[in-house]
C-alpha cells in the first residue's frame, strides 16, 4: 500500500498558512456577503435546495458550497470564520493533493516544496481565505486532473469512478467548467501521447457516468422543478454561457491579461515561475521517451490559459484553475532559480506597493464615483497610514534579508518570504481594507438589532448586513413608520424621513408622514 503519511511539521505549516487569522476581518461584500447570507438564509427559510438573497433567487452558483458552509454554520454559528472554514479546508486539501501526487511521481523533497509553494502563493492563499465557491472548485478540479494523469499511468475502474465522482462534485460547486476542463485536457494529452484506447475506455465507462449523474443530477432536477425556466435562464445562460461570450459586470481584459497577472497571482514566486518556462520544451516527442508528466502539466496550464484568455469575462481567480501544474513544475525545477537579485524582484514590487499605498489613497479616491467606494477610500486613510507603511517596510527588509542569506537557497527563501507575505496580508493589509469598507455595515446591523423591528432594504446591495442582523430584509419602497437600511445618497429620494443612525455612507432611517418640519439633513442622527 502506498505510504500516505505526511511529515507532522508540514501539516502544521500548511494549517498555519491556510487558517491564519481566518476570523480577523469582516465579510467582504459582495461575494463573501452574498455566499454567507444565502447560506444563512437557507436555515431561516427551511429551504436547502434554492438559495436566496433577500427576496430574490440567487442562481450564481450550484448548491455544494452552501451545504458545506451550512454544515459549518450549524456547528459553529454565524461567526465569519465559520463561513470561510470550507474554503480553508479546501485550500489545505488542495495543497495535500499536490503533495501526494508529486511524491508519487517525483520525490518527497519536491513534494514538500510543491505543497509549501501552493500554500504560500498569494492567489491560492487568498482564495482559501474567502467564503466563496472558488477554493472548493479549485481543490476538486486539481484532484480530478491529478487523478486523470494517474489513470494514464495506471488505469483502473476504481480510479475512473473517483474521477467521475470528483467531476460531479465540481459540477455541484460551479457547473459545467468542472467537466469541460478535465475532458479537454485529457483529450489533448491522451491523443498526443498515443493513448487513444485508454481515453475511449474512460469516456465510455458507463458506470462512471451513472455515478456522476447520481451525485450531480438530483439537485439540478429539484432546482429545475422548483424554479423552471428561470433556473435555465439564470444559471445556465446568464452565469455560464454569457460569462464566456460577454464581459459581465465590467470584468474584461486583453488577451495577455492572465500572462501579465500570473507572476503576481503566484507571488512571491514570480522569478521562479519565469525561470521554469523553458521546461515547456520537454513536452515535445524526441528520439527518447518524452517527459509525459511535463507534457501533461503544460497541457493543463495552457488549456486553462487559452480558454480563459478567449473568454470575455476575465476575473483574476479564473487562472487559478491552471496554477496547480505550475506549482508542481516550480517545485520540480526549483534549483533553476539561482539568482538572488532576480528572486528579489517580485517581493520588492509587492512590498514597495504596500509602502507607497498610503500615498496612493488620495489618487484612488479622486478616481472613484461610487459613494460607498469613496467613503471606504476616505476611511482607509485612517488605517493605511504611516504605521502601515512602516510595518510594510520592515516586512520588506526581512524579505530582503531572507533572500540574500546565503545559507538558504533562493527557492527556500521565497517560501519563507511567502510566510512573511501571508502574515502581512492577513494581519495588516486585509484587516485595514475590511475596517474601511465593511465596518459601517457591521455598525449599522448592530444598531438595527437594538430596534427590534423589521428593516427594509433601500437600493443597496451589501448582503453582509443581513448576516450580522440575523435575518433577511425585504427590498421595497419604505412606508411611513417603517425602518430602512440604505446608502445616504440613495435614500434622499424618500420624501420624509429621520436618520436614526449613520456610519460613513450607510444609514438607518425611519420614514415619517411629513408632519415634521425638519429636513432629513436636520433630523437627529448617530454618527460613527
């Protein structure tokens, strides 16, 4: 039986990377707030098939992440870290899958390096710290694609069943992408490598498809029966087909968007990433046996890069579907990085940006038009200040010292720098952004709790308010005597109201019947 043991110190290090300060900052709207509120709302409504935001059906993602967040919420309550726990566990599982695969096909030291690179890389570490579906999808995609390569070297029906089960869970997490990417990568690799028979055997393994349908189909059928054509239009057409064909919500970019972004997604390992690019030459057939592992890894990455570079909607985390093979390649060729000065480049860019960030806030503020964003940028100056810059500078100096320390190889130094980067991001940078952007929402929810009466949402989309309030809020026009929650600039269209509470641009108001003579601006308010 294959050895499944992992060094205890490695497990401790991975847990530290993925769980550090998981509850130390508020939920970010809109994504974290939307996922968390949809999960909380399932319990309130008693409906664990259809997810809602307020009184609107949420078709953005399938159900699995909500079920997992719901299980965490049932155990630990509505603590912010409880909503993020499934993502952190997915990140840990993702890194361990890389470890076991790399140890099987390379060696233990390379496997340890690969697991640590995955945990320390900025994009992977960040996606595992947020309450969305993406860390779970990435873990399932990585596991299914790693198993597909294993099937190519040691085919078995048991392995095929695992692959189909993993893809089914992926479809329950985010939809067709969990099947499209593995099938496309497998088809190119198996046909190129002369394994057509093995590919056909896998594709026509009907017990696997039956298992796939048994896992994935029930929820889709139940959701269609509950919502009908709205489910097809909202989930299939809008959130899958339209995302590929049209740039949704302004998330577009040029064909080189992900090429430019990758070194920063994998920070602080940008230099190592650039250094291993020549290994792509090993995928070609030669007189000798080609390196099938490298071929598979590069096909995997290039399929993802090409697919999402062609897609109209471009979000930074989409490229994470293709970083697992790069992590393994970076670990395999880690000794190719010999220049310490080159190693300094991307950590220096990151920390230099952090040092300069307080000076950039006025420029950023001047470019904004959304009142919520303007208020958040203005509040950010309270947290991203001289002390922030000093901490960033000190972290930068430590990073420089580690990379220039000759007792450490450059790649090992970068892993330690990744630890410094992780501490800075989750104890300094993200909490500062969270306080600036999300604290008014939390404050407003705490005030609304004390009123002990229904709150009506007024033209605002910050669903974390509902999570903190502990109940869903109806979205409609405010009637006299009712309490509303909204944005300061948007409630001005209401004829008569009193401001009961205000924190930044977020207000709690009560609509009046107009008999009071004072204007809304003169009415009593509680500022924070």
